[in-house]
C-alpha cells in the first residue's frame, strides 16, 4: 500500500470512529480538526466527576459542578496541558490510547494562575504547561477544593446543561 493509501485508510478509520462518537454522544460535535480530544475529555470528565456540561461550549468553562462552580476541562494525549482563562475549577486529564485516563490537575484555576503569574501571557494567551508541573501543583490542593468523583459505574446517559 502506498503512503497516500495508508493515509487515506487511516483517515477513513478515524472518520468512522468519529461518526460512532457523534452517534453515541449527539450533544457534542466531535470533529477531526481541533476539538476531538477536548470533546472526548469533556465526556470522560462528565462520566467520572460531579460535572454537568454546558449546552454550548464557552470560552472560559465547559461545565458546572452540582454546587454551582464553573469548570474548565482540558485533555491531552501528550505531556502538557493548556491554560488561558481562570475558571473556578480546572480539571486536566491525560487520556491513554485505551481510553483510560490520569488526572493531572483537579483544583482551583486560580492556583495555576497565581503559580505562573510571572509567565508572559498568563490569562491572555493559551499557554502550555508540563503535566509533571501541574501534577505537583495538584498535589498541594486540599480534597475539599477538588471536584468530587461520581459514585457510579460511568454507565449513565449524558445530560448536557442544567
């Protein structure tokens, strides 16, 4: 198979899987260009944490906890997460190829902003932060300042908005 045929075949498989995600979670628009990882991260966060996703994507937050605090959800397959705006909570997840995930950061968004206030562009530009640094910050967060995990199997219907 030629290189272009390999690319075409791989893209076909990706598009088929995206169509399956769109069918399973019609409240989110999974696209191949830019939002796919973020949308998957939001679904994982919804299934595992006390978060209700917003009906429409917002620039500063993706959902709300049951006690009314706003949450920015970021996901990656790489070794860094992005941060720009300061929401009540920031939840950063590293997704593994098998769909499992590691919680990188779970806590107040203000802690990240304060810790990196010296960095040029903080709060203005989308900046990347190494997962290991965000994990270290997260280890300083008291459990009372974390988004609680759901007490369920993760098999639930997706309900977007309030």
